[in-house]
C-alpha cells in the first residue's frame, strides 16, 4: 500500500491512526460481535460513541455549557435553509456577508424562505479578500448575521470575526472548524459539514446557544426544526452512526496531538511555509488572495500559463501529491491542508514546487 499526500478539498485526508483504528474495529466493535455500521443507534455501544464525541468536541473546542451540540444529516447545505427557517421571523430579515460560492448559496436558500440582505460582499474582486469592518452595512433589525468562516474555492478566511453590533452571529465553519482556537461565545450558532477537518461526509455538527435556540420559529416541518433534534439529543431519527464514530476517532487524534494549541501551531507552520514559497518565487507562483485574507486551509494559486498548471498537477501526482487541481469554477491550483495533512506533506510539496520552477 502506498498512501499519497491527499490535498483534496473534501472529502479530504483523515489521520492515518484513526483509519487504522477503524480498520481494526470494523468487523467487531469492542467485542460486541458486530460492525459499528450494524449496531443499533439505541444501543449502549452507540451511546458511548455519541456521548464520547460530544464530550470531546466540548472539551477541544471550548464549547460553553449553555450550548447544545447536535449531529445531523443533510450537510451544511441543509443548514443554509434551516438557519433561515428557524430564526428569521415572519416579516423579518437577516444579513449575509458574501465571501464566496458557499455564502452565496446560503443567501440563495435564505431568500426562498424570507428576506435576506447582503451586508457586504467581496464579489467585486472575484472573492479575493474578506470585507473589512468599515464596509459592513448591517441592518439594525436583522434577525442574525451570517458568515462563511473559510472559503474553500476562493482561498480566503476570516482572520478576525466581524463586530455585528450585538446581533446573533451564525457561521458556516465547514472547512476550518477545529483548525485553531475560536471564542465560541461570540456565536449564536455554528455549523460544519464533517468532510474537511472532522471525518467522512455524512454528518453535520451544529453548535447552538440555548437562548438563541429558544427564539426559533414554531410550526416548522419536524426534521427542519432545531427543537426536534435538541429534545431528542440528535436521535429523533437514525443518526449517521458510522460518520459520527469516525468523527470521534478524529477528535481523539486531535487530543493526542495536544489539542487545538498544537493543531493551530502546526497549521500556521504549514501556511507560512507554503505562502513564503509562493511569495519568494519571483511571480512564477501567484497567489490569488490578498495577504490579510489568506486561508490556512485552502491555498489558491496560479502559474504563468494554464498548460503549465496542467503539467504541474500531473507531475505532482507522479510524486505522490494528489488533489491539487483548482475548483472547476476558477481553475488554477488549490492546496487543501486540513488538520490531518502533516507538515511533511507541505515540505514535500514545497520541494516539488521549487524543482518545478527551476525546470521551467
């Protein structure tokens, strides 16, 4: 078996030790005689997985006691609609800060349900920056303000979260959750699809403050009401058992690394190494994002010509560096380096970048 350095944007690389533990337990989970994919979600075995994952999340991410943790299906895309359905009151509106394709999709879903306004946007420069505080046009009557904390396609990331004048702040953190320390108390609701930093696709984490949850609209479809899932501890219907199990293994790995202090330190080392290589390439590699908005998770860059980019991707693959093709909507190169990507992967990529530049 020859594992590559996997730079795919999602589903993405997972910690090898978590995969190995899954492999060892796959046919017989902790002596119960069944695979984790076969056990009942009402069983004691699953209860240990479910409660263990929640406890680890609360510990590692510093989630206060007045927040609920939910494990839901439907991906972050379902949360685009659920947040609007639950928290924009009849006749009300919400503010959206648009920083890329995913925040545009969140806005689109919200406008189907209620009035949603653009409080700021970076689309004027192809989403190459994060709007500054001075540019925000916040509605004092908005039910909440929604942001996307990291933008996988455009390669931008909020380095400082906006001041929203006391309004509830909601964030889609699908692609940078657990990548560094965050003050969760600044948010009324956070949500994240698992397939970047948390585990395989199939489970979405929602972190929801109690007092904000209490303001949710009534009379919603059962499965689209946060109240349903809060009252049943995410067990109203069969949860995505296997992705939650894998997420627990990933959270255990994060703790073994030293928690978010260690994860953040390594992520900064990876980002600094790669961005320095780009900046020192005399324009051969050109970053597509303003420096103060650069993502630690998804680095986007261009080469002098598209044929060079194609060659770069193919030759990198030959070196065991996979998943470097940019998103189909923007092209170029994209380096996704989530938590499970080791520093050695970035070091090998940087060495390849330097040799490729020298050859051209």
